[in-house]
C-alpha cells in the first residue's frame, strides 16, 4: 500500500529541505524525483544548489511529466515539485481542464504502487489575484491539484518560515 505525504507552503518556506529530511528518516537510500524543466541560467543554478545539498545516498531521477515511467515500488521518494510538474503539462496547451485531468490520471497511476511518496508543492494562491489571465488559470489549476493530492494524502504538512505545521494526519 502506498503512503502519500504532501508538503506545501510558500516560496523559500523550507519545503524541500523538510521533504528531504523526512525521506532520510524513513529510508537510507531515498529517491529524489526532480520535475523541473530548466528554463534559464538562474533556474539552473537553483537546481544545482538543490543537487549539492543531497548526498550520494540519494537516487536522483529527472522526470518532467510522466512519473509513472519509473517503478518506485517499495521506495521512499520525494517528488519536487508539483508546481513545476503542472507547469510542464500546462505550458503545452494552457487548458486548465485538460491539464488537470491528465495530471490527476498520472498522479493516480504513479501512486498506485506500494511506496512512500512525499510530494512538495507551492501555495501560490495565498497572495493577491494576478492581473494576468494565464497566471490566474494556472493558480486555479495549482489550487485544485493541491486539493486533489491533499484529499488522498495520509499526511499534509504546511511549512511556515521553516517550521513544519501538521495539517492532516491519518
């Protein structure tokens, strides 16, 4: 049976670090699934810093869209992050309904295997409403996908200024 943990919060709230520490407390050799597409040099530098923080005990997988390509049965895996994962689907068509359906199906397929899956996501809807229509659609998509994952999660942790606040625990 799978266990799903969702770690959410704002940018630079400590989500990834919390997910990594949790994974290491559950397994000697966890998996890190990076969903990022490197769009520019500055973002590439962020990715590099994340990689440096993790040690050799990690199995690193780069997968921008189809998580289910990777059999992680029996493993503890950090999926970082849902926001970038959604971006990779949304960028292609910018249709919220189609993207949401595709990502939900992929999520369900991926998490159907036995394993512990720690998803990292962002609370991008906590700020003001964007003046940009595409950003508003993406914020809606992100909020609905976060809700979808949270409903299926065994645990939900909200990161606030580096402090984990348990929101849900089964």
